C-alpha cells in the first residue's frame, strides 16, 4: 500500500501544478491584452502630435513651393482624422488661394 500512496501524491501534486499553471496563463493573457490597450491609449497623444507636426511641415513646404494642389487638396492623417492644410488646427500661414483650385 505504501507504493500506491506515492502514486496518489504524485497525481495530486501534478493536478495542483496544472491548475496553478493554467491560472497563471489566463492571468498573463489578461494582463497582456489589457496592457496593450492601455499602451495604445497612453501613446495616442504622442502619435497625434508627431502626425500633426509632420503634416504641418508638409503643408509649409507645399506653401513655400507654391503647390496649391497639394496644399488645398491633399488629405493628411492625424491619428484617426483626415485634415487638409487649410485646417485651422495645423496653424499653417499661407497666401495660396484655394478657391481657384479644383480638387479631383
């Protein structure tokens, strides 16, 4: 009977280890998934700011080059939003007349 007890103890400890491992795995999946969501929320303002500065620079170059087609018609992505160079949020000061430009 002593031999049977060792086998039973081994089976119980194996089951306990499997249950703990499964709990740890589920916890890690939950933490990783929620961690990526909070990471996305935390980096979104920085990505929007860098996108806005890149669009502002591109609009300034188009204005200095006199490229009214790009300045008046080209959409730039800032985060999840599409904006034109004429948008006030970019604060690009340009004297190009967009009323004469036909965007296709």
